[in-house]
């Protein structure tokens, strides 16, 4: 007995399936699928390449737990303020209820981005991509703008350094004169030497801060108090503002002064980058006030917003931003300043830094009043903004 059956459709389906699997297998992005028992059913070539040291844990049957543990031991570079247990807990929390993406900093210097998604009746799909290159170019742009800011601030800093140097010179001259006349007693000597030492410390502090600010940072994100960044930025620019007759008015919510590092008004990110954002805003405000005759003022507000955000405002009573420019000021290279006075990078870099901290930056401006408002998630409790963990 012969039985004939038309299997064209089945063959087509098989072909489609094989082609699809081959396409996924050859993707540049790492893909792994976990079933509802949380075991790998499939992983592609790129997934194995990204997990090079632990390919044994990328094969079908491996549990998510084992995969994660192997990953932690083999590749994870942990931020200073995080321990492995906390990291594992946060990572598992994301795995159980994924939302958005997370970034992981690895020991080999690579940054990978992880996206998980639960797909009904199938399981969890895990997508891993190597984003080191884009992170690096982002870091380079930040660095370029930082160096430009440093350049623009050079005069103010030179002026600021001059003060302790002058005091030191006076003290030394004074000592020499007294010594010549045979009038040098040990009390005078002690007090002048103390003054020299304090002023040297002051100068060293200024230089140290500039050096720290200028350094390229590849460090991981950390919890820090916004007020510290504010003080750091103000320390660097206040002399320049004073020379321009600009008054600084601070309106800082008292809660932020709590000694506890984890108290309100702490955020997760890089303190130096936050200083950079603030310096850009202060620098722009200073420029906007250049043509104003009197009452030049920069107001700085720092407070807890109602929606669990930290709110930072920087306002000036300068020329204002014409409406037609307001949409463009955050674009890279948009500047209304003369060559050599502006790069047009300040606000676009600031925008990137704030966005990277899961925050927002907005502007409101009319003639005679400009206000920038930054909102950042208040990190009073450590949360899963697990960038570069
Ligand atoms: P740059 O300062 O190098 O020009 P930015 O990206 O920091 O670059 O700023 C872009 C432009 O936005 C400035 O050239 C200026 O026209 C405008 N701007 C920014 N802040 C203010 C401000 N506080 N008042 C008026 N204009 C501003």
C-alpha cells in the first residue's frame, strides 16, 4: 500500500524556522531564552562570545541562578559602595520584574547593556549588547567639554591662587625683615609659619579640586549628596562671579544638611559630572549677565520635590534666551557666542549627564529671566538604577 502526503507546507515551515534560528544565531547582539523553570533553552553565538569565560554556563539546561553566579564571579566589576549580595538581589529583582535596561560594568573594562523581557507562554528573553564603544565616545565628549570649561575658568582660578600666594609672600617677607632687625621671637615665628602652612593648604585644595575635575573618569556611579557637587562647583567659579559683580543667592532646603550620607537629596551618579553640569549653568548665567548693569544675580535652589525628586534650579536675571533658540540650546554645537567663548557643548553634555542619571533638565526663559530646572531621582533608598554595577 502506498500513501502519498503533501508535505510542502511542513517543509516551508521547517525552512522558515531554520532560517529564523540561523538569523538569531548570527545576530551581533547576545540573545538567550529562559523557560518558565528559568533554564536556558537557547542561546546564540554572540551570547556565548560575550560570556567567553563561562561558556559552560550558556548551554541549554543551565539555570538563570547558576548563569548569574558564574557571571558575577567571572566578569562583574563592582562599585565601591555595593556588595555582591546587594547586587545579586537587585539583579534578581530586575529579572523577576524587568523594566527598562540595565548596564553592567565588567572587569575587562567593557560595559554591557542588558534587556530582559518576559514573554507570555514562552519565558524570559535576555538580550545583551556590548556598548563599550558608545560609552567611550560619550565619555570623550564629556571630557572635551570639561576641558573647555576648565580653560574658560583659568583666569578666575589664577586670581584665586594669587591670594594665598600673596599672603605667603607677605608672611615670609615679614619674617625676613624681623630677622634682619634681630626682632624675631618664637611666637611671631610660630604664627607666621602657621599662616604660611594654612595658605599653602588653601592653594593646594584649589589645585587638587581642579585636578580632580579635569581627570577623565571611568569610575562607577555612586551615591552622593547634591550639596557637595554644588559646593565643589561654586568653589571653582565663585571668585570669577565676584570679579564680575554677580551676587549668588542660595536657597538650600535645610534637610540636605543632615550628616547622614543616605539622607534626602542624595542622588546616584558621578559627583564630578554633576559639578560640570552646574558649572556650565553658572558659566552661561555669568555670560548672560555680562551686559546687565546692576543687581546681577544668580539664584540657586536645592530642594526635595514632591515626587521623590531632587530639584535643582539655577536662575539669572540676564539677557534671556530668545524663543526661537529655546528649542535648540540643548543641541550639540549650538552657540550664540563668539568663537573662543563658547563651544556649544555645555548644555548638550549637561543634558546627557542628567539623562544618564535618569533625570530631566528644562529651561524657562523670558527677557530678563532665565531658569534651568533639573530633576533627579532622590536616592534616599538604594534603587535599581543599576548603571555600571
Ligand atoms: P556655549 O555656552 O558654549 O555657547 P551651551 O550649550 O552651554 O554652549 O549654551 C548654548 C547657548 O544657549 C548659549 O550660546 C546661549 O545662547 C544659550 N544660553 C544658555 N544659557 C543661557 C542663559 N542662562 N541665558 C541666556 N542664554 C543662555
